[in-house]
């Protein structure tokens, strides 16, 4: 049975059915159909998980069909310990974002169809075992997301959507260019995931192609200074789209870093790795510092993504088994945590009409405020700040633990970024949730103290998705062994790409990182 | 600057002291006379009356039967130690008597009026000496402590006396508020004006009720507050109660910092403005807000009509206790209004210039204090 | 050792931290407000019950370890590649005594809280947080691995934040909770850096393995001096934050905004847990003479400055919280000078006495609604339990009467007198200053005429009085307990001159406190130089302003710079490029009406691009 193709078939067929279904359907019915389809997709992902053998590091459940063989475009799917967790996250978070879509009155049919197309395309990109196939899916996800922002976004959505489109289009062109360039340079049309060795391709060409890929995926991750589209896209996107964007789509970038940058050009990667580690640290610090200065809750969470995705580049640069496993953990936990935070910010925004930290106060108020949302928010920001017992900590710990020997300075700087996360998120919680309940600037204390605030209540069902994510965050934090088992073989294999190991031994720092000259 | 939707926030008006004074002198009610206000005030006072009934019974029980008991494990059980009652107590399925004690402590601590003056008198000290002599004869622990800490037992007896006096005060108020509810139900009270008048009449009628308190120590009945002390309901207990609970109150740990260096709390208790008329209802049921206990008690006794009214507003059942607190504040303004009306030095329609001037000064003094209170609750809801 | 040969209580030691955590879970239904009609007290009772179980379980283990000797238990938690993280428990007498201190004080504090917070509707949340707090603490003291210690210390940081932030609507609480978290977090991040490095170098995170590794690495010189120094500083940063040592002490002052029952625990057991972790990492400081020096300097400054600042406080809670900083400074000195046994005794004696003092303080606040020393007075004759608690607690804290700390001071002075007389002097001076402070506060609060706010001051309710009296008895019996804790060489193993020196320093302090002028309405001196000094101490050397001018300003400045860089430079560049590439400035501001068209256009463009490139490839290879 084509296990993996069904993971693509379910959302794409669902999208087609939604579009082609005759007659006028109410938005609620359309949402229900989308939920069923996404539920099926998640269930099927779990079936795939059950069939998945975590002890093997190879591609599993492979399927192959020739497509345009002359071009090297082959329909070839497979799953390993790197893509399996991401497929699960995709299934879960697309479902979450459909669940938290409640008030779509404008073109609901297209909205849900686009959501399903994105989910299918993301599955395709994670499962593709052919560079061109990956690229097709990578591009396929772009247009629906652009539409989701530009049609269902906020007041300034056109600007944000266009910016997103241009950035991601550049990203796509660079990636395609690198893939085609690889074919051109090696003179084969074999677009499979085989590492390139220096016998096949001169180091200069390798570095050039890797550079293009790095920028291409760096835009998607996003890494400083290519992150500029992300805060705008998030602030203009609706909550479900933000959940999808932060939780799933950014992971295409980090997945690309591990699978294609590191996976295709291990030797060139090893050469660039020290620079990449510093780039990671800069990105982490920049994202964290910029987040501190934000007044808009959503922008703050968006910048936190820039910071937290930097850890993955750091881990990839170090490329030790623990670091790579940490990177996988970080992808999963960032997906869950940032989705959780965007959901909660979305609730606050829906109830108060603002996300401005200078006017929101005291939302923990038990009767008139949003106490449960606030409780989950505290949990979410603590998870993001790397509090033990939640998913963020074990991920960051592994990233740091795996990277410190190779790149001590970059790792220590990144840890500083982890400390800064506590600063901005504590500012967020203390400003918006502590104090007397109010949604006005606290200029006149007397008037402020007399303000009667009448926010609509948060229905329990509105917090169900967030509660589920919070429980997942705690579960992974307390019992990381399950996820560890799932990805350990693959991440160890990635870290031990033979060429990489030899190259690393030549180029990088000695094992005792803090020996003379090791620091810095 | 973000745009805040207007329907999410609301700020009531704040009448000036002059406006309040004019209203008081004209014999108008402070609270706007609307149908909704009438329901809110009467029904919330009805639930308050039921709660006060329990508070009063328990305070009197504590003062009489738990007098100087070192570990009063069952002080909230009113002497009934059935397993079912103990289970309900442990499950916290009960009235929060802690709030009654809180009000008692506020009265004792602020220490104004006739009762407090009597607690410092020589006659009281003599009564205490007799009680302590009898008590220490039977109780070795107290016999040991009393010589070492000479003020200890006297202070405890003062506490018991205040407890009992508050119990007696609330007995009257409970009956009055329940009567009010009956009067409204049979149609004889149909406006806020009538509510204020009804309460004023009740207070005036009870004004001269004597306040006395005796305890039984080792089989002997001894007076703590004897009849000859001449303590009466209105001036010696009701007025200090209004001062301590309605006006001054105690700072809430949940909203005010006790940090001495921050100097948020005035060193002068007379300047305190934390009482029921000044408190912010919005944080009700939050941390460090003691009146939450009272709101919970009233919530458990909420009349159906008021419940129906609340269900239509804001969050319905979800924020009902904040709404109770808001209505309670309105009703306390009515009670204050009645008390002021009942204690004017001269009739309001007196033609004498001296009498009018005295009334004006009296009204001005009240208006000055009330102007800083939560008068924004007096307007009808938009 | 095979686990099955051990008795059931020891095998089940992993449950000990879970008692506290389960208390938190058990409180959740009430804390979340699922019971609309009933109050939150059952949550408190359930927490008391599980804490009682923890006390009993702990004492069963203690009893058995007493007979069997120390035990070590390990459970796997997470293993991947060369990373092996385990949950480990070291059941030594020291750790178990600390556990009993933690659970016992937690039990007393919880009963006390039932009285202190009797009109608190959020009682369930308070107990949930205390349960969380207690669970983390119990785990920290038993933990046998650095990883687990860090894990739980961070949880402790979180629970401190939540407990200090308990009255979240109070404006000063908002800043206090934030500062408490961030200050501790600075220490924690530095500790994390050290721990991650150690984990990478040494592999195992078990303290015993780390000690072995450190000895080998030291012998082979595998670590550069720089790395060793950084490692040492990282290791001590965590405990420094937890123990509120200068310059990371400010949070303890601000944490006094939290509820008093939590202050009781924070000033006694949290700081103790921090110091215990320091003791456990001490052998790792062998690479770093600088770290030891830093410990001594920080300890000395904290001991003396803390005691001086305490004297200048007008707030009764803060007068004692700075004294905590001061005593933990002495503990730091003792640990740095390789006297862990004395440090342990001091922690024990200080913890119990300080907890008792804070109970007494809580009673005063509950009765008088006031924390300002200048507004208090004349409580002594009316509050027997509170007054006795204060007196016994003070006696336990000061080296004067033969209660707890007297013996500790004796041992400290005896040990330091010959090799490090300077530190002996520091101990004596701290003792004198503390005695001065306690006497001063006693005069303010308990003696003199009653003040307006203390005119009516009945003794507190029995739920507060009972734990206070129990702890009073315990503190009075402390020398006997300490004797059992440290049978060899015995707590009285110091000479008579040392004893005389300790008693004299205490006497000097008491005498000074007794004659120093007290101003009820004028807390500042009229003498200009004295007033400057007083203000300096009263405002804690303006530490908060120094923070604001340095770290806070730096972070805020960098944040603004990053934001500016992003919104002006990067964004400007992007917009500029966008404008150029789209030929018209309107390109970036596509109208909503044009969306469908541009959508279709882009789809077509993308497909054309793709097909063209495929075509090109075909051509290339065709």
C-alpha cells in the first residue's frame, strides 16, 4: 500500500472536493469537512508512525514512480527520523489551525481548500526524495499561504503579503538555481539525495551552490538579515495562518538546512560551519534583542521565532549526533510552543481588539479577564524561555550540549539569547497579564482604576487547541525519550555522513573546545 | 495609539462633592432611581441579609461559647458537631465566617466610637479582672501566661466584646434587609427613595437598642459589656461599623503594597479610604481581595430574580460575583444614604438658618468623603 | 547496589519530590475554579496531607539510612547518542536532614498559611504553588546529579516567580516578581553554561562522576586556566542568585512583596537549597582559584553589607530578609574555606531560626496591618506566642545564648582564628550587627507605648499560633538536634576564649541596639553624614539604580538598536529593493481589489518559470 502517497492524497483530494462540491455550503459545514479531512490526515500520519521503524536510519516506506525521467524529476517519497516528527507536527498543527478558524465568512470554501493544499504540499516537501519534487512542493505551499495572508489578513495585509511573496520567491529561485546548478555542474540529471563529494565537484562550486541554498533556506527559516518578511507577515496574518506559518512552514527552512545544505554538501558545509555558528549566534541575539523592543505581542512572538530558529543553525553547524537530535527536538518544540503562543495572542486579540502591550493590563483577572488564557500564556512563555519540564528546555539543552565543544563562543552567545527570551516574555506577561485589568494607557491613575472592562468571555472550546498544545509541550518536556527514540538513528546518521566526519576532523576545532585557542 | 472598541470599556461619572452635598440636602437619593437599580439593591440586600444572619449567629456563638478557648477547632460549627456538618465544613461547602471576623477586626483595629471608648474604661478593666481571676483559676496555661503577658487576656476579651457587639448589630441589619425584601415583594417599597427611607426608619427604630454582652466562666455569669455601660445600637456600634467597614476599611494585600519604604499606606488610620464604598469591584475573586468571601457567600444566596438580571449582562454566570460586588456597592451607598439621612442634626425642611447651616455642614462633611468614593456606580448603566 | 535489597521506603524515594508536585495537581480543580459554589480549602487540606506524607516518608528513610549508611539510587530518564541523563538520589544523612528541614518547615508553613491567608479566596492557587515549590526543593536537596539539580533549581525559580507574583494585581508585585525571576535567571543561565560545558567534557552528570573527572582533568591539565575559571564562575553563579548574595541579592528584598508564608520558606529553605548545591559543586571549583576567591569576597560583602543594610531598614520584613543575605554570606565563606560541616550546621540553625522570626513577623503584620517599624510599638505584653517566637528566634540566630547559631559561630571562629583571622572577625562583626538589628527591631515593635496602629493587638488565630509555638519549641531544642547531626567532633568543640569572644560580640550588639536612639516619626538622622550613610544603607547601596544604569540600560539600548536596525535599515533596504524591482512604488501596496488578479498572475508566472527551467534542462541534456 502506498503509505506516504495517501498522506498527500488525503489533503489534496480534500481540497479538490471542497472546491468542486456543488451548491452553496455554509462556512460551518465547510469547516467540518476540512476538519474531517485533516483528522484523517493526522490519523494516517499516526498509522505511518506505527509502521515506521525508529531503529533504522534509512529512508523507509519508499515509493517511486518515474515522472519526467528525462529531467530527473521522479515521484519518489520516503520517510526517516528527520521527516517523521515533522509530518506529525504538520498534521497536528494544520488540524489546530483549522479548529481555531471560527469566523471565516469571506470565501470560506477557498480558505479551507488552501489550508488543505498547504498541508499536503508541506507533507510532500518533507517526504520528497527527489530535489525537483521537493522544489515543486516547496513552491506549491507558497502561493496558498500568500493568498491566506493577502485575502484574510489584517489592515496592512497587501504590503505584508507582497513582501512575503517576494522574499519567498527569491528563496525558491535560489533553491531551484542551486539544484539545477548541481545538475549542471555534475553533469547528471540525478536529483536524488546523494551527498556530493569533492571528487565529483570542486570545492569552489560546492561553496557557491551551498551559499545559494543557505540563503534560500535562510530566508525561509528565517535567519538574520533575511527575516524581515516574517514579523510583517505574522502581524497581518490571521491567527490560524500564524500558527501554520510559525509552527510548520518555517520548519521547511530548517528541514532544508539539514536535508539539503548539510545533506548534499557535507564537505562544503564543514568548511563553512564555523561561520554558520557565528551567523546562528548573531541571529539568536538579534531576534531576542529586537523582540525586547516590541510593543505588539504578535511581533514579539514573531521575533522570538527568529531567535529560536537560530539554535537549529547552530546545531546543524556543530553537526554532532546530540546537536542534530537537539535540532529535531527544537523544530518540534518550537513548532508546538510558537503555535501555542500565537493561539493565545490570537485569543487576547479577539477579546480585546488589541495586542498593544502599552494598553493591555491585568488580563489574569479571574472574573472579567482571561485567566485561563493567561495561565496557558505563562506556561507557554516559560516553555519558550527554556524552563525545565517543558519541551523547550531539553531541546535547547541538547543543541547547546552538542555544539559547545565545537563552537564554544557561538554556543555561549546563543545561551545568552535563551536568557533574553525570559526578559521579553516576562515583560509580555507582566505587562499584559499582571496588574489591574484595563485596556487603556495607564496615564490617569484615577480614571484607570475606575474603568469597568467588559471583555467577552473565552469559551472553553476556544482554549481546547491551546490546552492540547500545552499538554504536548509538557509531555515532551517530562518524557523526551519517545521523540528521542524516533529520531536518534537518523540524526546520528546525518551527523556521521562519512565525508562530513573526515572533513570535520580536518577543518574544525579539536575535541576539547576550551583548549588554547579554542575559545573564540 | 490603538483603537479600543468603545463597548469594551465603560467609565461611570464622578459627581463632585458639591453635587453630592446638594443631593443630600435636597433629600434626594444618591443612587439613580431606576427599576434595575431597585431590583439590584433589594435583591442583593436580601442575599446579604441571609448571609448576615449566619454571620451574626456565628459571631455571637463564638463570643459566648468559644470565649478564651485556646484552640477553637469548631468555632465555625455553631456548636453542631454532626459528621455531615463537619464534612460540609471540610469540603468548604459553607458560609465564609472568616469575612465576619475580618469585619470585626477592622472595627476593633480602627477603634472609633463609644464601644471602643468603653473598652479602655476602668469599669471594663474591672470586669476583665474578675473574669481573668476566675478563668486562670481553672486554666493553668492562662494562669502561666497572664502574669508574663499582662495585656494578653484583656486584649482577647476586647476582641470577644467587639465580636459579640458586631453580632448584635448584624442581627438587626439582617432582619431589616429581609424585611425590606418582603416589603418590596408586597409592593410597599417600589423605588430607591422608598428603600432609603425604609432603611432609615429601621435604623432609627433600632437606634436606642442596648448592646450588652455577658459570658459564663466556670459556671458563673459575668458581664463584659454590662447594661449600665449604656452602649446603644446606633452611635456605639453602627456608626463605628460604618466608619471602619464602609469608609476606612483595610488595605487589600492584593492591590496595595505594605512595603514601608513604598509608603503607599497612610500612617494615619483616619485617612484610610479602602472601605466598601471605595473598593474597586473589578478584582473581586482575585488574589488578596478579602471581600471576595462575602461575594461568594452572597452568590450562594442569590435571589432568582437578580440571577436572571445578571445572566443578561456582560458574561452572564461567568462574572456574576463582580456584578454582585457592583450591586452591593450600590446598596451600600443606599444604606449610607439612609444613615446620613437619619443622623442629620435637624430636620431637612427646618426653616431655622442655624439648623440649616448645621445640616449643610454635616452634609458637606459627608460629601467631601464620598466624593472620592466609587460614586461612578451611582449612575444607571448605559 | 541492587535496588531490590533495599527497603520499600528507600526504593520509593523517587516519590518524595512527587508529593509536592502531586499537591499542585490535586489543587488544580479548586485553583481553576471548577467548583463554583464551594470554597478552596480542600486544596489546602490535601496539600497538608501530602506534605505530611512526605515528612513521614522522609523520616522513615532517614531512620533506615541511619542504620544502613548512605544509599544511592538511580533511574534512567533520557538517553540519546552519548548523552545519558538520569534521575539520581543521594541518600546521605546530610541530604536527608535537609529534606526533613524542607518538608517539616513546609508543613508548618502551610498550617501557618491557613491562618495567615484565612480571607484569601485564591488559597488553592497558593497551595498549588507551595506544592510545586516544595516538590522542587525536596528534589534539589536529594539530587545526586548536576543536571537534575539544575532542572529543579530552575523550577524553583519559576515557582518563586509565581509565588512572589501571587498578588498579581498589586503594582509593586508586578515588578518584584519580574526582578526575582530575572535575577535568579541570570545566575541560572550562567550555571547552565557551566553545566553544558561540563556535560560535554565529562559525559556523566552525576556529581560523583564529575568529582572523579575533575580530579583526572586537574591532574592531566586537560582544561585551560581560562576554561577552568569560567567553569568555576558559572558553577557558583547559580547558588549566588539562589542565596541572594551581593550583587544578586535585590530579588529577596523585592520578593518580600509576596505572601508571608512564602517568605518564611524563601528565607529559610530556598537559600539553604542554594547553598547545598554550592556544596555539591565545590569539588569542581578546583580548576578555579578565582571562583573560590569570588566566593570569599562575595560572602564577606554579603555578610557585612547585608547586616548593615538590614539595620537601616524601616520595613520589618526587609530588616530580616537582608539578614538572610548576611548569614548566607557566612555560609559562603565557610564553604569556600572547606568547612562544609560547619556551613551545614549554620544553614540548619539559621533556617529554623529565620523561619521562626518570619512567622513572628507575619503575626505582627496580620495583627497590625502594618510593616513600618516606626508605626509599631508596645506589642510585647499582649502577644505571647508572637513575642516568644521573636525572642527565641533571635536567640537562635545570634551568638549570645547557647541556642543554634551560638555553636556555629563558636565553630567558625575557632576554625578561622588561626589561619584566617580576618574571616573570624567577619563572623564576629556579623554577629554583633545582627544582634544590634534584632534588639533594635525588638524595641521598635514590642517595647514602648502602643501606637495608633498597635492600639488593639490581640494574639493571632490558633492556626498561626500553633505552628509558631511548635517551631519555638523546636528552635529552643536546636542544640540537641545539631548535636545529633554533627556528633564528631561535637558542636561544642571550641575553646573558652572563642566562646567569650562570640558572647561578647553578641553582647556588644545587644547593648548597642538597646541604647541606640529610636525615632518613631523621624526615621532619618539629623546629622548630615550619618543621614547620607543611613540613606545609602536604607536604599541598599542604591543597587536597584546601579542595575538600571548598567545591565538594564545596556539590554534596553541594544534592544532599541536592534529594533532600529531592523525597522530602518533592513526594512528600508527591502522596501527600496522592492520599489526598484517592481518598477513602481505601488507594487508593494497591491490593492485588495487586485488580489485575485495578482494571485492568478503569480501562479501563472511560477508555473511558467518552472516549466521553462525544466525545458531548459531537457534542452541541456537532450
